[in-house]
C-alpha cells in the first residue's frame, strides 16, 4: 500500500493523531513514521495558490512535485502555530494563528520515502491565508497557480485534491468544518 485515504472528517471523529492509527495501522516488518503537519493555502486576489517546487522525497510522484508551504507540528505547538512557524521558515512570511483561523481541510496519506524506504503516515491540516503574490521571496522555487493550471500542470500537485479545495474556497468561502481532500 502506498496511499491511505480517510473519509471526510466530522466533529465526532478522533483527533488527527488517533486518526493516523486508524488509517495507517502498523504492519509487521514495516517502519512507519507518524507525522502530523500543518500547511498553508496562500490564496491571492487572482484565485491562485502559492506552491513550492520540491525534489521528490517520496515514491510515485516523479522527479519533483509542487505542494503548499508547511511542515511538522512540533511538540507543544498547535497546528496553527506550526503553520505560522513554517511560513516564516520557508518563505519569510509573518502571520499569526488568528489570521489563519481554523483548518479548512484535512488530508491523510501513507507515503514511502525514497531515501530510507520508511513509510510516513501523515495527517495534514490546511489553513487559508489570503495574501498578495508580491510577498513571495524570489529565492524560493515556486509557482502561483489557479485550479485549472494545477489540473493542467505537467508536474504532480500534492495533495491531488488541492485544485477542488481551491475552487470550493473561491466559490463558497471557508467551510464551517474542515473538508477532507484526497492525497
């Protein structure tokens, strides 16, 4: 198995750490790293999202892929605090947890690392931040893509459900509860 997806979360579902156990159970002989992440959907006034261009570290994505800024939630951090920290580290963006609000989406995946062969079970929480494309540091390999450009991109966009999430954010605004998107 290379990818595990969960049904759309509801308020009655377990916390992301427990959901990882439910959606990526341990298997004998397989090393599985459990990772909770916080990611930012930086949306500009043209309906485009900032995506970072990264070399592949996981199997089945090609040589490189594009994804939203973000990373691991450290011990003692809330997901919103982790997203703020990651935005500062990766892009030099200053934001606050209050600006990010509550998560707009979640995604569960099981990926295999290229370097070690270990599996990474990830529970991602996505936060919306409206911004201006001019704030992007020139030294960071990136692209600002709208949902149609994401669908047509010759490079893998992760998670795969991101274009539909952005379409929904543009037409309906942030959801009351996070929606689940596919890896």
